[in-house]
């Protein structure tokens, strides 16, 4: 009876124009989250005391899920595949649970007021900031939540509407907004994307939709991107790991690069470079600009965009490509007898061999992979 009275009093206060306050406390929230019997449905039910009208509406997707159903599916995927993991950036698991419960909270307002669900980020951020602040979450946590909810750069990148350079720049901006290092924010963003997009699958208990993006192993509690999607995501990870010696090239201009950041095979042609000769690779061309003395790199003709790092190469076909011994993966180096005999060593993404005709070590894409960046 007391709880019912408090709920009614809270609603009446809202209708009389006084500031809308949550009808539950942080202590009640923490008790729920710390319960050994915690379940996403209980957290959503707690939030529904004050936000029911934002949960129990159509989410505007072709699968016809309500925002509540979609949210529960997202939260379920998190518990199934990441609920026991330590999250990147030292983010609290319980905070992330609350963030996921609120991640679409503004979609109903966006649809109602603008007619476009894609305007949800503005409305979601507004409500999310208020709720998290009232529950006593710190400013740093709120910054992270707002940054994650502000945009979907991974989705655009996977769909091909945004390139790797633009995606990396946007993630960099969001990481700054969140106050996290680029790589930590990227990894956290990937967890969010996986459980959000991964809710539109049969694995999550819904209709088949985005299943082709993922590989699920519910027995082991693991989910990952499918091979060709993983290849794209790996480029973002390689970029993040190689900062500041990595760069996306999306034009055919010449870009200065330090000698130390040239690829090993290019350094082996230093005499040609220093003479001003153009040294050509499959993805990049190199030269020394005799006017400035700077070493430079540019995209080869036919390549629209590529990630440049000193120890990586973009593979776009199934031909064999030369690389030096030092840039072989460690597991390949651990099989020297097979390698030196010319036997082909097969990994999930790449195949390796020593070409006995030339004596060069070589790598190529596995048959099911369309393109990816090879990095040591």
C-alpha cells in the first residue's frame, strides 16, 4: 500500500507541474542489481514505474518489436555473452546494465515528435542524462553513457555508408566526449553494438534479421562477428592499436611518412627511394620527395581507401602476397619445418607458405574471406 501511495503521489506531482522525480532510490536500484537472482526484466520493471510510456510503444522497426521487448533482448544478449566479463575502460557492469536498459528510451519521443526514429539520439540522451544523474551516477559514467548513445558509427561502417577513416574520426570524437582512450572506447562500443544489433537475431529469441553479422556459441557463452564483418572490424582495431603510426588514406594525394614508419620491404629498397624512384606495392606507392626530403606514401590506383600502418597490408584478392619473416604470425613461425618445406599453413583468415621458387614468405586470404588487413 505504501509503495502504491508513493507511486500515485509521484504521478500527481508530475501532473501539477512540479519537477518529475523517480519513484525509487539508488539504494533500491543497487539492491536489485546486486541480487544473485538479478534478471533484466526486474530492472526494466523498476524503470517502468516512471517510464512505462517510453517502453511500451512500437520501436519503429520492421520486426514490430516494442521498445520494451527490444530492450530486454539486448539486455539478455549482454548477460548471455558479456555478463561475466570485465568491461573495457573499467566500466562497471551494473552501470552498463542500466545504460542498456535506457539505450532506446528516447525513441518513442523521436517518432512522436519528428516522425523519424533516427532522431532518437537527441531524445535518448536527454532522458538518460536526467535519470542517471538523479540515480547518483558520476559525471564520468554519464559522459560514457551519453557518448555511446549519441551515434552509431559501427552500424554505418558495417553497412558501407561510412568509410574507415570517417568511422575512426567519429569514434575518436566520441571517445574524447566519453573521456576514454580511443581503444578502450572502441572496445566498449563494440560490446554495445554486438548486443544491440545481436538482438535482431534468432539467437536472441526474435525473428531472423541480422544473424549474418554474427557467430554465436551459446554453449561457451561467446559471440563474435562473422568472418567478413570481423575483417572490417579488425581494421578499426588495428588502427587503434597502431596509433599514432597508423593512418587512413582516402584520396590519392601524397602523404608524408617517417622513415621508421615505412614498411620493412620498402626500407629494403632505400637506394631506389632515395634516388626519387617510385616504389610500387599492391596497395600503396612510395617515394622520397626530392624537393622536401620527406618520404611519402599514396594509394595505388583503383584503391579507394586503405589503412596504412608500418606492419600491415590490405588484401583484396586471393593472390599470394610477399611479406618478410618477421611479419609472420607467431603461430606460423612455430612450424618452421612445415613452412620451409613449402607446405601451406592454414589459419581461419589467412594462409601462409614459403614460395620455393623465389624463397619469399607469402600470405593470402582464406577462401571465405573477401578482404581484410593483414597485420603482425
